[in-house]
C-alpha cells in the first residue's frame, strides 16, 4: 500500500449501509434561497397576468372603437340677427316735372337738349310773343295817363280844400274833388297791377330751370307755335328730373310691414352692375296696407351723385329687417328627410340624437334653423341614411365653421 492510498483511506469516511441524513450545515443555505425564489416567481407571475390584462383591455377598446361608426361634426353658425328680404323696386327721380310755357308765341331758340345737366335758374329756351309785348307797352301808357289824371285831381282837391277855409266854395265841390282824387288813385293802382301782370308774362318768354337736374325730354323746336292755354300730356317744352337722389318704391308684404320703418338700411342691386351694391335707407312708408295686394308701400332713398343710376330702372331691393327669432345656420347636407319629418343628427354624450327642426331661409349650400338646435350642439354633416338615435359614434373631425 502506497502512501497515497493510505492517505485516501484515512480521509474517506467509512460508508455504512443505508441512507444518510444531511447535516445542519447542508440545509442552512437552502433556507435562505427559498423565500427569494418564491418572491421572484410571484413577481414574474404578476407581471405576466398584468400584461395580459392590459393587452386584453387594449384589444377590447380597439375592437369597440373599430365597431363604432365614424362621423364628422360641425358647430352651427349663429345668424346675424337680421333678416333679409329681396323685393322688386321701381326707381324714380327724386323730383320729376314737365316744363310748360306760360307765354304764347313762337319758339325763338332752345339752349339745352336731352341728357343735359342744368342748374337752377339756367336759361332753357326763349319764346317770341309780339302780342304780349304790345300789350305791355299799352298798359304802361295807360298807367302814365292814370298817373297824370291822379296828379291833376290831387291838385284840384288841395285847391278846393284851401278855398273852403275862406268859404269861397261849397262843401259839395270839395267832396267831389277829394273823391275824384281817390278814384284816380285806384285807377293808377289797377294800371300798375296790369303792367306787373304783363311784365310777368313777358318774363315767361324766357324759360328757366326750376331746380338742378337732367333734361330727359325735349318736345319743341325752333319756330313751333307755343300755346300757353293748351297744356296736354306730351306737349310740354321739356321734362326735367333731379337725379342726385333717387326714390325707390317697394311694396313690402304685410308680414314685414312692422319692421319696415324709417331708418332701416337697404341695398340695391341692378343687372347692369353685377357684383355691386348701392346703399339706401327707408325714409317713409304709406302707413297703410293696400287691401288689394296686402302690401305696404315703402320709399327708399338712394344717393346718386355720380349719376350712375338712371330713373325708371328696375332694381332688386335688399331690406335688412330685424329678425324676430334667434336662429342658426348649418350645411344643407346635414338635413335628414324622414317620414316623421325633418331631422338633424347631433352628437350628445357620445351618442347620436335625431332632433326635429324648423327651417327658416334657404341660402343654397346652407339653411337656417329657427328651432330645434342651438349653437352649442355638435351637428353631424352628411349623416348616413341608416343613422338612428342612441347609436354610439366616434368623432373623426370637429370644425368650428360649416362645411360646404
């Protein structure tokens, strides 16, 4: 036996038959590792369960979201607080008058033609009236005769008054002289009045413009006979219209008559001025409803300093009348036509609600809603025909202005 074998024999314990119990030194490390392994295992199991729960919840939410209908909503626009009506209007000159002759004779000359803009007092035409001129000369001579007779009678009356103081003449002669002077005074006044009348007739031989305006018609020419006593329609010398301000007469329906008061703003549009508006103002009304048309005659005045607008033109008058109700506007494609009536779909608490509404005015791409929804409602645009109330929906876009 070698030395190594002896050492091995001494070191190796004697193995006895049967199982051996571990010593205390062998169990001690296992007692410390068991709790740590249990904790780690619990954490792993908890994390796994939590992750799976989150994944399941996310999957459920995604599944629910994918199952909801997507809708686009808008916020209704509040109406401006005024109501506009468009009515046909007849445009007229503020002052329109024919100019007649007051003196008979022959037209010597005319100085203006149609389209001429004249000022007040401007000479328009001259009439030659020899008969009137001769009558004026005669009247002046008669006035001179009456003045001479008056002067003689006054001298006679003064002389008789002085003689009566010395009892040289009778009282009757004094009274006759005084009354003769009074009669001659009246004769002079009558002659003066006749002269003034004829002077005025002679003045009428010159025709002047009574106000600023434009000549719209000339119905006379040089050499034509003018008869002051025959004033028939269409035979006037000229026709003069003041166009710096125009009157537009509009027949407003009875339902709007209370609102068409003086001061209401109006706008005029004409076919010959596309895209332009002319501002006017309601100045007066007839204050009476026409029983035949059930309308109120209203006058709108429009300034026309440039002369662009022509009397007699047809105009569309846009009246801005105060609105009687508070309304909102929505796109026309937000309306739902159902058998039970007109509806608008809105989103409330994540679900649809089909609201009955009352329409106001139709603007084409937009409509006015006078009852049913408010500016705070979220209106669904272009809703599906199958949409029903109470259906959960998902909002994909939200705009503050109405879509076209």
